[in-house]
């Protein structure tokens, strides 16, 4: 019997359901570079903060909680990658 292994989900793939559950955007319209600033609700922002803190293993610093960092799925994933690669 062969067990088919799924490719690990990217950070972007893990973030997408959080955004979709907390915004009116359709899945077909959501790209990694879609601006989230005006479409995601406050609960979604809190969930994303928790997701990021969980992946970083620490609380977010005040200087990280800004519009640039949380503008897109790509920028959020970039923060996590930058921190975990160092």
C-alpha cells in the first residue's frame, strides 16, 4: 500500500482561510498581494496576529504591528520567514 504524502502547506496557504473567514472577499479574488487593510475585520486581524505570534514563538513587537507588515498575505508570510530564517 502506498501512502500519498501531501506537500506541506505554505504560510500563504495557511493564512488564506483566516482571511477568507473574516472578510467579504471571494476566494477567486484573493491573491497573495491583495491588500487586506480595508477588507479584513478586527477579529481577522486578531487571528492573524495570533497566527504570526505562534509561528514566531513570541509576541509581536510594536514596530512590527504596522500597515506595511499586515497589508497582504505575502507581507505577513515575509515577516515570519525573515524572522525564522535568521
